[in-house]
């Protein structure tokens, strides 16, 4: 699907884009039609097929351009782009799992995975699930059952930034004929490519770093075509989680600058984490780029960069956390991550998943997504907020 001899940065610019034959435009246009012209005799068409342009729920032109680009950046055989990151996650699980199957999944993971596998698939479809600290391969090994179909991990994990060993887990999974899927959203393909480390599937929330501008939603599943054809038929066409042409176009535009943006995200997060470690009002900093982090050596082994997200705690009560955030001027209090602007969110001590987090997270903490602003300006903003709350 791609010339892998070209660099990541060159493929980010050019893959999936050619000169438009009709207009001569050097960028592919937005094709907003929801239907495409049928051939002279349409009676042989599979109305639930995805092989050609038929109906945008089956796959549209802009979606296909974006799929080519993402597959190339992930070094994957095939890609499906859907309406959101959660659509990609649920689409993967829905198509692969059946009643009676068993799934092992990371204890540190996105809330939608916690809901999908820990509650919905378990209760509605009788899929057995086990939450495991997947950073400990022996705990994963101990959780494997004869009916284990899938191990799903998230690394770095949201929101504690735990790291799981993709290569070792892939080897373990394949010894038992189990599939391994990796949510790569916190890293992006710039910093980590799970398929190259042996995973069967990579899942990305395109909404985050790959789009990079906080203005479009999308999700992607990357893997082998024989599996993705099943997911495409069941979870895209027959559940209808198709991305809109406009969002596909926006993300196609945004990911051209992914390599440039990620360099700054990585640099900002590392410098800010190092600065925060020295602040007397900070109780802990969790970022795999820090040499003090317990996952640092593993992160160095399997990642090209450490990403733009970190978490940290304050030596403060609940209300002081809120006061601290309210004093920030450049950094915005909002969910999500991977935007061009820095975002912060206070996760309180009453979070329902606190029991799964390391002890230092139990009194509440801040998850910080470093944007691409000037690093010194971000540090100055944090510094003045510390001063205003007396930390």
C-alpha cells in the first residue's frame, strides 16, 4: 500500500494524495456525496460490499485516501477508518468476539474500553473478560484461559502512563493462538508502531495526535486484510460507524504535519515533566521519558519518543486542584489530548477506577497534554499558577 523506503515524514505528506484527474488540483477534494453512480447492470452488486464506491456507509473516497495514509504510517497491510476512536475499538471487539470468548485487557485503559469489555460485552454478549496489569507479563500469562481470544493493551496507558511490553506480549499471545491489539493513541505512529513489534492490530483515535487540531473525530484499525475485511463488513457497513467525508478530509490535512508536531509535543512534555519534578508543591510526576520513571527503559526500547501526555499530583486538597487549574492562562481545562494547544484535566479522588491506579494517584491528579506552544511560556504559566495557590 506504500513505498516504505520513503521516510515517515515524506509519507505523512504524500501518501494517499495524488493530483485530482478531473480538476488538476494537487490535493484530493472533499467528496460530499453519500451515493455513487451505478454501472449499466447493477444486479450483480453486493449491496453490503466495500470493494468500490457505492454508498458512503460502505466506504467513501475521502475515507479511502485517509486509510492509505494511516496504513502507510503504521506500516500495516490494511486500515479501516471509522467515525471515532471508540467506533474503532467497539468495531474491533464486535467483529472479533463471540459469546464464550475470553478477553484480557489492560487495567490502565480508556474509559470506553473499561465500559465495553468490563460491562457491556460481558453482560450483554456473555464475553468473559479479565482486567490485568499488562505491564506485568506474568500476570497476563496467569490470566490466559483455553478460550482466550484477544489480549487488548493500551501503552502508554491512559491516564497513568504505564507501559506494557508489546513484543513480549505478542510472543506470549501467539504461543497460545491469541490475537493482540494495541491502543496506540497516546504514542501515535510517530513514536511507536505496534505492528512492527508483533501486534496483530493497532487502534488509533485519529481525533487526537493524528488530526492534531481538535476539530474532527475519527478512529482507525490497522492490521491484516483478512481480519479487517470482517471488521469492515460487520462493524462499518452493518453497524454504520462510518466517518464523514469532511472529517476524513480534515484528518487527512491534519496528519501531514504529524511528524513536525510530535517533535514539539515530545520536547514540551519532557521538559515540563523534568521541571515539575523539581517543584516543592508536586507530589509525583508520571512520564515515561523521565529517567526516574519505572517504565523508562522499556519505553526507550519500544518507542521512538515518549509522547506529549504526562500526569502529576499536587500536595494539595481537592479545592486547591481546582484553584490551580483556574489560574492557568495558556493551558486550557478540557478533556482530550493531542491538540495544538495544551490541555489539562483534574481527575478527582472519587474516580471509579482509582482502585486500578498506583497509590500515588488515589488522592486525585492532573493529566496534562502538552501542546506545541513555546516550552518556556508553558512553564511560566504553570509557575504563576503554583504561586497563586501557594505551592
